[in-house]
C-alpha cells in the first residue's frame, strides 16, 4: 500500500513538482513560523522542497526527508541541502525539533500506521514543539488515483488524536485547495503542540 504511493511519486515526480513547487503557500508557512518556539524544523515528506526552501530563506535550520527517491533528488537540487530518503515510520529521534512540518504528507498513511507515526513525531519534538499537518477534508480512508489517503474532519481528527499522549490541538482551520483547477477540494489544517505531560 505504502510502496504503491511511493511508486506513484517516483513515477510522477516531474508532474507533481510542476503542480506544487510554485504554489503560494505563504499564509500557512508564516502561521507555522510564527508559532515556532525555535529554529530547528523537520520537513516531514518535503515533496518538491518548496517549503524547505522558504524556511531556509527565513533562517531556520531545516532537516528535510521524503519517501520518494526521485522527489529527494529534485528537492535536494532545488533547496541546496541534502534530503534524506526515508519513510515516516523510520523517524527515530528524541527532542530534536522545535517544529515538524507535515504538509499533505502523512495523509498517505492508514490510521493504524498514522497513530504510531504521531507518537514518533511527538518524541522527536522538543518541549513546546509544534506540528503543522494537513489532510483532505472528509471521512474517506483508502486508495484514490493510485495513492492511499486518510481524510479527516475536525471531529474525526480530535477523536483520533485524543489517545496520542503529550499532544494537543492548538489551532485548526479549513482551506480551499490552492492548485489551479482544484479549488473545490477542501483541506483540514492543524497546528498541534507538544505538552509537558
């Protein structure tokens, strides 16, 4: 299932990058920047490298990774930093980051895997660290156009996250898709914060 999604990105890297790299995402990027308690950021599923580049330009210390080898090559060339080829489940760090940016990335995991990855993300965050993440708005879980998706509504997400320890929802908001021709698609955006208990 996951391999199929990674294969999709390897095969469609060029068209995916073309559709996302120049999208203006600054409002959300700045919201994340303003909420950050420090400068160490993990771009978790960096895709084209669009956000990594923006964060680097804003003086952050960015670690970038992606599961697709092809996207890693492109993102590395685009951002000027090495991009780690790694799947989400392999995150294995403690108190390393002030923020994790998981923009339209971890939505490719089934809920069972996603819960485990959230635990790993919380562990990788330092005290008061934050996570930005986004999911397609809805209740669907399964394959869609060659990739796996888990969709959420605010209610289903808060229900899902409540038994992940040390994390709380700081802010959530809905946006329209910013890509041309996709304006009808809605996204659930979330900023989560690591708590001390």
